[in-house]
């Protein structure tokens, strides 16, 4: 994976490598069907149930791949992320798996259950006012001050390759789909 003229690029190989890397952390989620959805859409519909993922969302896939791709010596300086919910919990869970410190920048108005869940996974929470402050700038400053790795919620090849493992599993269980 990499970047070509401003566009983030990943390959099938990146996704296959991510699938191997994150296997011990994630749960292979089921693919379900629904007669009602099929009738409504006049198609055969397949649902990849990432709501049953260990963290409650597909975000654990990208966060785990990102964190497990960080060189071991760099993990000692920790991980910083910014999120109001699913990515926060995913980073906290993956960081706990590797024994690294996680600091998550969350808005003051983040859902209390997400904040509590993230804290329960061992992360330190840094709050900010989303109307007056920039979460990306706060995260970048924290990472620069501590030497921690900054795990973005979506726009990084390691994150994208990890998220792509959900589609890989779907295609393994429901080959020959007309579209995703």
C-alpha cells in the first residue's frame, strides 16, 4: 500500500496480509441473509454482521492492523487516536492487546457509553470542545509531544487494508456477488 498523487492506495495483497495479521484480535463475523430484504430489493442480499465484532463494529479490523503494523520499539511510546466512538474503542482494544498505552481524543459531547467503554479498555481520554477545537490538531500535538503513533480513523493504508478484511470474508462466504 501507499500513496499515488494524493490518493491512498492498497492492494489485494495488503488486505490478505492484514487478514493474517489481525486474526488473533478480531472475530470472523457471520454473513446473514433475509428473505424480507430479498423481496424488498428484488435481489439476493447478504449482510456482513460486523455489529457482532468484538468491539461492536468493523473499526477493530483497521485499528488492529494499524497497531500490529507499528514496529515493536515504537509501540512503547503509545498510540493516539481521535474519535467519538467506534474507532476510539477499537484503538483502545487493539492497544490493550499489544500492551501499548492508548490516548484517545474524544469530544465533550461523545456518547457516555462510548467514553466509558473506551476508558474501561484502559485508554486515557482527552476531551475537547468540537465547536472551538480541532481534534486532528490535538491528536497530532499529543503524538508529536510523546512520540506516539497517530492512528487516524480511516485515511491510512493500514486502516484501509484492515477494514478491507470484512469484504474479503464476505467474498469468501458469498462468492460471485454482483456488487458490494
